């Protein structure tokens, strides 16, 4: 069955200025990712993976090229419009978890829903924390949770809005092998359960191998 | 729930944790201390300022004094009643007072109940006795002559004397009245009596020379508005007096003190600003990640701003509330210390300083915190992936314009003086920019040295150089704070020296007026025999200026309307002298040479020059005892009126006016061997009026003492504020230091080495800031002294040593207190939990 394209990029280029002159860190990247598909973006450090991820998610704009997310062109939007689109359609998981330290696990998960004005934020957050196995710890602050638990909260926060696309940047990079494996399992379970498109940047070959597709980058270009 | 509400809720939810993490606590403390300092100083300045106004009013015995050669209409009193102002009447006439065969020409003061409205009449139960405050005024049928009248008449308390046709019983001895004047107009021996007895004296006849006065006092605003009303409605012959026109000595001291206190409050404002800017900057640094995360999960720029603004507003409200309360309390604590030394009771605290505290907190936050906060909204969401990405730097306009505007508005509010406001803001801007340039050079210099230093020094210097921007900001902030303190120290020294120099301990304490020319030498001899030293003896004749360059004075329009008219139109005391006193300085032209003796020349005081609008070579015509003299202005003199020496607006060369009938006046340092000596002096020279200046000196000294105390009080407060700013400055780098300390100790550094490195960094920051502050303060105080306060500038080399050592010591102590727990925390706990 032909998948509906949920994320598409055409001729993405990103240049930055440096003391040595202008550097091209992403060079003519084009790709299309279907709904529910899982894609791993791999490559050596400095290959431009995270920059592509940031541009696909609307966190950064390309110097040239165009991006469509869920049918809407990201590259034509201002910063606030891109933020609104992310609130509705995008989830994130980071290597460093990025939980708000002053909020409990439950409040961290509620946050993106509150920003979109959802009234059932507490209930939804409670349910998904149960789902990721942290029902008993929803009142704990990030500091009181282990690394794996923090990443589960982050995963719950990223999934609770049922995003069209979930971006993950080295989601297991800060975790030991066993914990990493369990987070990885949870990530794919949720991907399947919610039919979310998964785009992840990783050095972890096991994790990449579980994806439907692997895209390899080198020197700012897609090589496979 | 709207995204805005979610942002506000997030801000509120995070408050507790933010507080515990220290950021908001530091912001709170900085704002709290800033507001406390500002309102504390505000309360104190406000109260002392009002007390000074009252004190100055005492010299008039009222807030407003309307004088007239004719009886004053009662409509003014009706209007004063309508405005809830107190009023009283006084009249002054010269009359002979008699007892048996003895007579004495006396300045008779006739007053109504309520007199004086400001200040105190002092009386004694015997001539030249110890003064005590009088209750009320003499009852009808009674009078209070002064010691000289009694000495001349040989009368005692209880005797009956005749004032005109009215027999009055002496019930007290008048020692001083508040409005006896510090000029030399009101010089004859005095007697105080009740207005009810005036008709019985039969002294008021057609052609009698009487000076009537209506006195008004009350709420300052009501008095000010009544003053305007009187200026519009008074008759042309009536003169309205306030402190500036009637008593130049007290006026100038009050003005100078007021300006100094205003500058002292401005320094507190500056410290507030430094503290807020530093803590806000740090707050923003710590919230960059949160802002990026919020944007990543869908928050708009405004939402991000609202999270922080919510916290800022909460902190601002509570800090301002508690700060105002603390300022209110601190003012009482300060007054408890100096209360005994402030002779008069201070008026109750007003509400204005609290409003000013709130307004100041808002302005400081908008000017110094908000621009940094705006950067949060511009953090790229990309920062969640690349932590090195920060918001674009604050543009120069956003970084400086709101801050300078906030300071300008505060300065305007505090000083109420546009010129001072602009000068202060320009000086502040220039100081900040120069400090920044110098700090950059110094930091770069220290960085070059690091390779040649030991481990601890290298670590300290490396810290300084690695955080170059932060170091520069800290050095500039501390430098500004320190320079404010040092500036105050230099100014305080200059001001106090200046005041001391102006009212020296050996200022003359007696004035003798109406010394007949032929008795001059006898008088001098008798005074010397009793240990008195004449400090100045000048002739004194009365005269009136009639024309300026041929134009009648009455037809002339004056540069400084009312004052000019008063100075030119009234009967003047004139003198001549071959010598110019040390308290007179020629500003234009030259003093009379020996060859110019007898020439029709005149030297004019600069006050008169400015008020009337005169220039060298102008022709002034005088009527002296019916004879007309046309003179040419040959010089202008700046007169130091508060030297308490006899001084004159108009001085002529010798040999011009000797023919005119006149007497001599003298000032002297004189401690009579016993009170009887004065009485015998009066009997030997009956026409001579004797004035004990100790009372007037006491009044002037008391004002100066209060001003100095107020300055010291404000200075202590500013010093406290400065120390807290230093604490805040050190506190904001606490987390970084904790992490570094943990890293170094993990790598094997001894605790001693880590502490020494950090302390050396503080030592460098403190001493660099101190040296720069000394330079800035020396330059700043030169301008403030010479341009604003108009006092001589005396450079103080100790400031440089004090600045460097003080800066280093303060920063080291504050730094150690603030970072001790961070440096001593077990490394594992830091590395594990952050």
C-alpha cells in the first residue's frame, strides 16, 4: 500500500558563516517520509544529521530548499507559526531528555497539551505515564528519576499529543545498553500504536536497524 | 486553557524551584535591597528635607512672611483660613523705652498670639541668662525686653517700663527671636509685647515708621499655592518673603544640602540598577534551555516571555513590598541612631517614598531586566540540539536606551532637576563606556600574564580571561557601584570640609553696630582689655539706589524679577573699605587701588549683579542722606555670605562717603569675663547695639550638622546597598564555580588550591574594579563638586589605595561567603546532580 507522504524535503541546503568563511553543512538533501514510517538518519559526527533533523522539525530554516510537514510548507512560516505546527503535529525526544526541572513528571507531560489549550491534559498525561510504566512516579521531579525514567517521561511527553511525526535525537545516547534497549522498544511500540512517523538520528546501529529505512549522511549529503 | 495561561501557570509552578535554585532568590534580594535602600533613603531624605525647610522657615518665623509699611489687610488672613494655614501678625517700630530717667531706643516687636509660627522665642529669667523656650507671647500688660534694654535702663524682671505711653511689666528677658534676622537690618535692642497693648502706647501716629508683617505657615503644598496667590493679589508695596529672598546664608546651606542628598539617593538608584541588570542577565542565561524547549514543544515567543515575566512580576511585587517595608523600618533604625543629634522633631514619614519605591522598582525592571528578558523570546529552538546556539546579542539600542531612560526618569523624580538629571545620565553613560573599555584592556592584560603564574594564580587568571565578557560586566558593574561609593566619600569630604571652612570654629560671635566714629578707638580698646578680638570693623551708612545708567530703579525691569526689585529698590547698608576681606573674591574688574581712593566707584556683590543684571562700567546713582552720588561699577565680588563676617552688597572706595553721617560696625571673637561686662559696655557706649551671634551661629550650625548627619546616614545606607550588589555579583556565578570546583577536585586538586584560585580571581576582579572606580570617582567628583555643588574640589590620593584595597577586600569577603558552600560541596554530589 502506498503510504501518504507526511514529511518531504526538497534540495535542502544549510550554510553557516565561520571565521574560515562560509561553510555548507547540509548540501542538497531531498527526501520523503511516509506516514507511520520509521527512518533512521545515520552518519559520522559532523555529517549534518542533527541539522537536517532540526530543519525537518522546523527548529531551523534551510538556507535554500523547501520542507512540507503534514501537508503544510514549513519553510514559508514564521517562527511562531512553526511553533504552533510543532505543538499540534510534532513530538521530540532528545539525548539529554530536556525535562523542565521545576515540574513533576506529570506536569512535564501536561505541558505541550496545556500550550495547545487542551482541557483534558491531566487525564491524558496520567494515562500515558501509566502506559510507559511510570504511573507510580508521576509526582516525582526529574532530579528524583533515573536516566531511563527521565527518557520515558520525555517519550510520554512527545507522544501524548499523538503527533504526526516524532523526532528523536540520539534517544539512547545517554543510557546504558539495557535501559537503551527498553527505551528503544517503547519508542517503536508507541510508533506502531499511534501510527506516528518516526525520524531518529542515531549512532546506535541496533536502533537504526529496527527502522523501516536507513538514510546515511556524509559531508552534508545523503549518500543512501 | 489558552497557551498564555499555560505559560503563566508554568511560571507560577516553577517559582518555588527557581527560588530554591537561587536565581530568583538573588533577583529578589537585589531588588529587595535596592528598593529598601531607595525607600529608606527616600524616607530619610524626604523627612530631613522637610525638617530643613521647616528649620529654614524658622528664620522667617513662618513659611511665608508678607511685610508692608502699611497695615496689612485682613483679607489675606481670611484666605489663609480658607486654605487651613496658620497665621499671626507682627509689627516692628523703633521707639524709646523708658524707666525712670533712663531711656533706650528700642526695636519694639508687637505680636499676636500664635507668633512665631515657625521656630522658637527664647527667654530667660534674668539678663544674659540661660535661654529657654518661651510659652506663647507676652500677655497684655506685659513685655519681654532683651538684656541690652534692661542693662541700659538698669531694670530687672518684675519692673515696669514704659513703651510709649503704655506701662508694661517685665516678666521675662528676651534672648532670641527666630526672625531676628541674620542680615544686619534688624539690629537695635529689642522688646517683645502683645498687639493688644499697641493702641495704649500711642506710638502709631500719622507718619510713624512701622513695618507690618503677616505670617503664614502650614502644609507645604498649601503654603506654596498660597504664595502664588499672594504674589498675584498683594499690593505693590507689600513684599513677600520666603527663605531664598530673606536669608541667603540658610538658603544656600539648605540648597547645597538638598542637592547633596539628592545625589546620594541617585547613587542608591545606580546601585539598584547594577544589581538588577546583573541578576536579570544571569536569570536569562539560566533560562535559555527552557525557552528553547518550550519553543520546540510549541510555545510562541510571547508564551516564552510570559513564563519569565510571570516570575519576574511575582518577585517584583513581593520584593518591592518587603523592600518598602524594610526601607520604612530602616529609616526608623537610622533615626534611632541619629535621633538624639537631630534637635528638631522630624515631620512624620510621608507616603511618597513608598510610591517612589514601587515606581522605581518598575522602572528598574523595565530598564534593566526587560531588555535581557526579551532575548529569551529570541532563543532559537535549535538550541535543544545545539547548546552553543544562543539568542542574538542585545542590540545597542535595547541594551542602553531603556536603561538610560529609566535612570533619567528616576533621577528626574529623585532630584526634580533636569540639569542634574541630564548630567547624571551623561556621566553614567560615559563612565560605563570608559569602564568597559578599560576593563577589556585589563582582562586582556591579565590573560597574557597567566602563563608566568603559579597554579592558583593561573586558575584565577584563567577564570577571569575565559569568562571575558562576564568578567568585564562584573568589573564594570562593581566598578560603577564602587565609584558611586567612592564618589560619595570624596564629595562628603569636600562638602564637610567646605562647610567647616565656611563656618569656622573661630567665627565672630559678637557684632557691634552703631559705634560712633569718635568712639571707635575707645570701643576697640575696651573690648581688647576684656580679651575680645575684633575681626573686622567697617563703616556703615544707609542709602538707596535711585538710578541705573540714568534710568530710575522703579521703572526698570529686572533679570530676576522679585529679588532684583527687592535688592535694588530697598534702603541699603553701604560701606567703604580699602581692603577686601578673604571671604570676598573679585570675579570681574579689580579691587580699588590706592590711587582710586575718593573716586566715584563701587564694587557690587555677584548676587546683586545677577539679580539686577549689571555689568562693569554701569553707572549706579545713590541717594545717601539726601545727597546724590553717581558711581561707576569697577568690580564684582563673589561674597561668601555664610562666613558670618559683616559683608555688604555694595562697597565704595575710601575717601568718597566719609562726609556722610554714618556709624561703624564690628565683628569680634569675644568671651566676656562675666555677664556684667556686657552691661557696662552698654552703659559706656549707649548707642552701640550688641548682638550675641552664638544664637545665630547655633542655628546655622544646627542646620549644617543635620545636613552632615543626613549625608552620613544616606552614605551608610548606600554602602550597605553596594555590599549587597557585590554579593549579588558573586552569587550569580556560583553554579559555574561549583561545577568547576567539583571537576578540579575530581582531577586531584586540593581544596586549598581551588579556594585560592577562586579567591585570586575575586582579588583581581575587586582590585581592577577598585582602581577603575577610583579613577571614575575622582573625575566624577571633580565635576559634581565644581559644577553642581559649587564647592572647591580637593583630590584625595588615599581614594586610589582605598579603592583598590577596599574593592579587593569586599569582593573577596563577599565572594568567599557566597561561594563557600559551592566550593566545599563534595564533588560527587555536584557531578551527579548538577
